[in-house]
């Protein structure tokens, strides 16, 4: 019989999702071929653009055949087109990907892509929210700390689920390293508070122990992390810090895109416009493998119920991590 997390992941990564991913790769590898044929080798490339070009070369060599008529649409398609159009000036060192993705149309597309209305991303948000709902106890108050909340896609999904299942007060603290993102997310989500659910926002960088009032108080029942922790400079240290913020019996719920060694994740087509974190230099992907996650959890001296989808080229990891 499948354990809890595996059952959740496998129920979300269905045939339709796999067809969508295949369709995304048809587009990504086609765009990558066009970009690579235009750019070839750029001797004067910066580290970021050289890494991005290497990724594009690998993607362009990928043989993908579409077995269905599915085609990416909506925010996924908008994101791919935005990246395709941005690559020429990015690779030439004339534009900055961070400015492009975190302002104007870029920010709106980013927000839409990471929301649960995007079928390419919904399983990551949904897997974490389902695991979170499983931690709610009848009539018992709960404190949740979300890290890397970004534009609030996972936050919205979590709040929707909590609204349905909570029977006692829930205190939800959403955090992110970026005060700018957090401010705009707070503007959108502040109204989400209900009689039972209180929502607060505070900046927090999970590479370090917290110093701000609300996070450093600790005593959380759940630390909630969707597609954020792979950015940690040293994952075991971040996991140790986060586990120290838990109540007795508390857990860290982690949902992440993962990548087998030498493989790629379609999201990287646009994420590579952002600098590659130092610790992923020289790796084929900014996302970690399932083994990387297991090692980091083990190094942090924590235990986990960890699951990845059984089928499919792109993988979703759901882990519930706790103290031994
Ligand atoms: C791919 S987005 C995650 C999406 C977000 N969970 C959502 O559902 O919209 C990664 C997020 O992690 C945040 N992040 C990256 N490094 C971080 C750090 N060291 N501490 C806190 N947040 C971080 C980024 O600012 C970004 O918002």
C-alpha cells in the first residue's frame, strides 16, 4: 500500500499532467534550438549566460515527440514566450533577467505561472496543501510558517484548504527573502483572513537563523515550503534552523520540483534568466535530485516521509520532515 505522501503525489501527477509536460518540452526544445542556432558559442558570455546557453544546448538536443494534441497555453505559454524573446539580449549581456521577471508583465506572468490556476504548477501547490491539511487537528489551534512564499500561489492554495478544514484558530505567517514580493503578496492576500485564520507577513531569509520578531518566536506546528528551499545555500543548515522553529511534534512540509542527475526541468527555461545559485554552479539543473534531498535531510539529522511520483519525466517531491 502507498504511504500518505506517495498517495498524494501519485494522485496529482496523472496522465493529463504528463501530457502537458511533454507538450511544454516540445515548445521549450524548439525555442532552445532557435536560440542556440542564433547564438552558438559566445566567448564573452557572463557566467550566468554561459550556464543558460549550456542548458539551452542540452534542451535543444532533446528529442521530444508529441503523442497528443495537448499544447501549453495560458501562463505557461506566456512565460515561455517571454523567456524566448528575452534570451537574445540576455545572452548578449545587454539585459538583466531579474528586472524582466520581477516587474511589469514579467511579474504578472510569474504570479500566474506559480498559482494553482496553472495546470503545470498546481500539483506542487496542491500536494503541499493536502499534506498541510493532514496536520490540522480537530479543535486544536495551529501555527504555520511559510517560507519563500513569493507571489503567494502556494499560500492561496494553503489558505483555501485551511478554510475548509480548520475548526480552531490558525495563525499563518507568510515569509520571503524579497520584501518587494512580500509586500505585493500581502496587498493581495491580506483580505484572506477569516474569523479563524489570521494571516501575517514578515521578511525572512532561510539561509540564516531568524532575527525578526514573529519568525524568531518559533513554536510552529508546520513550516510550509513550496519550491523555495532548493535555493538554500547549504540545505542541511537551513533544515536545521527551520526544525528548531518547530513545536514538539511539528513538521516541515516540503513540495519541490526535482531533477534526476543530468536531466532538466522545463521551468528552468525561464528561471535561468535569474542568476544560478552559487551551490548549483556546474550542475545540469538548479533543482535537486531526490537523493540530494534525502542526503540533506539525513545530514541535518532529521527524519522524513518522502515521496516522488512513480511515473513521469518531471518529478514532484513531497516530504514531511521532522525531528528524530
Ligand atoms: C519559485 S518561487 C516559489 C514560489 C512560491 N512558493 C509560490 O508558490 O509562489 C521561490 C521563492 O523563494 C524565495 N527565496 C529564494 N531564496 C530565499 C531565501 N534564502 N529565503 C527566503 N526566500 C527565498 C524567492 O524570493 C521566491 O519567492
